[in-house]
């Protein structure tokens, strides 16, 4: 009998790539997603890649009775909680929505797990919880001081999980702090499909390359970085997906709380990303310099050693592979999943 894993937000960008990796590792997958920022078609693609079916339910995690019906139909070995909303600007304007979808939804899910005696959980957090207080490279022990509503909503869930383990050490929980996931599955069948004009760098570059957008605005070129543009720790989404499977294996073995950075451990500038992408797609990416974006930090990247020590995981796909895979997805699906 295969072990069955519940993946919340399994149709999203991270969730879908993680489902592919879970299926490849021999798990059965059940997805719950409210499809607020994704489409069921994603899961058909996941099934195509894996050669196996994915069971899914359209469920908002805050809907206790709908969630209870899913738990009543399946016996899960663990939960990967990837569901959430993540647009920084929107979060500043609609904080309540962010606390409802990120915090309240997490509480409902944890409550359902408790009722079914299920205590194995991997939670999608973000490096954005460090904020400005930490020094680069960020270590997991660094102080947390997120400067956005989105970051605070993630930190609050982390706090809940810490308290949970404190009160009941029989929980098995891993908190994964993602740096900047980019790229796509090498099949070109799944990738990032933002609605509207993409706020993040990589999907914006992709849409300039395909001709949907005229140019990239580079937010700031006077940062104290080697070329003046912002530096981030970009990692391939399939490396991240592999990290989830390893974290799941860990929580199946060990109790307590594990908090890990998932990053590649080095930073790349916006200009480096543009050049790597131009090389991968053999096209010119038009860009112009624009003022800094409010809330952006100059440079941050992970100290990724703990994930390597504890899980034996590291990001091994390089920038060229990231850009080649992102371009394959974009060029084969110019309109995303629609
Ligand atoms: C952002 C979020 C972070 C979230 C992550 C992944 C902020 C402050 N942080 O991280 O919480 O986890 O996305 O969803 O928004 N850039 C441009 N032009 C663009 C877009 C981006 O120059 O059109 C630059 C940014 O200034 C930054 C870099 O590219 O230096 C990466 O930006 P982005 O992809 O938005 O990620 P983060 O800001 O690191």
C-alpha cells in the first residue's frame, strides 16, 4: 500500500511541482485547492507527467465541513501545506484576506489533522519572514522581523506550529522557508502561471521574452551590490520539490519541529538573471531602469547548510537549467494553462 499525502494548494506553482515529485517517489497524492489562483487543468498535466492519477477536491481550507469530508474519505500519512496567498501589494491593501487565507486556513487544517490523530506536517513558509533584522546569508536562527503583512501572516503560522510542538512533542513538523523559486518542470507541461501582470521577476522576464510585455522595469540600480541591482537566492522549483519530499520523509521518521531554509545558498542579481535568460531563449530582453520598489531589500540569500546536513538536500540545478526550463514552459504555453 502506498502512503497517501494530502497536499493543500497542490494546483499552485510550488504545489504542482511537488506533487510530481511525490508521485515519482511512490506516494499517492490527494490535492485540496480552492483554485483561487490556479486551475484544475494543472492537475491533469501533473497526472500526465507522473503517469498516475491525482485525486483532487475543490475545497477552501476554511470550510471545516468540506475539509472534514476529505479527511473522512482518506487515511493520510502526512500533510504538505502549500496553500496560501502571496501577493505582497495585495496583502498590504487587504490584510484581513491574508490573515484569513494564510492563518485561519492553517488553523482549520491543523484542527482537522488533530481530530484525525494526524501529526505529520510540512509547512510552506518564506524567507520573507526574516525581514530587515537578519544578516546575510540568512541562518535559521536569525531574528524574524517581516516588514509586510504577507511575511507576518507566514510568521504567525510558524509561531502556531512552534507552540503546538511545545505543547505536544508528538507532532512531527517541518517549516520550509523558501527563497526565490523559479523555473519549471523539464517537460514544459507545468510552470508558473500568474494572473495579470506578473509581480515577480522571472515570470515578468518570461513574458517579455514571449512578446506579451514590452519590457522589464528593473527596480533600482543603485543598490550596494556588484552591479547595483537587487540580489536574490533563486532556486529551481524542482529542487524545491525534492526538498519537500525529503522533509516529508524526515517528519515521517522524527518528531519535534525542524525549521529549514531552502535556497541554493548564493545570490544572483537582476542583471545576471536577464543575461542568463537571454542566453537560454536566444532573444533580447528589453529592460529599463526604474526606481526602487518599496519594501525591497538590496540583497539576501540563504545559508543552506542545515538542509544539507539534516536532509542531505541541496539545490543542484544551475541558472542555465532554470532559464532553459522556464523558457520551455513559457514558449510551449504562451497563455499559461488557459
Ligand atoms: C517576493 C516577495 C517575497 C515572496 C517572493 C516569491 C517582496 C518584497 N517579497 O520576493 O515575499 O516570497 O516574491 O513570491 O515582494 N524585480 C525587478 N523587476 C520586476 C520584478 C522584480 O527588478 O518587474 C527585482 C526585485 O526588485 C528584486 C528581484 O527582482 O530585486 C526579485 O523580485 P521578486 O521576484 O519579486 O522576488 P522578491 O522581491 O525577492
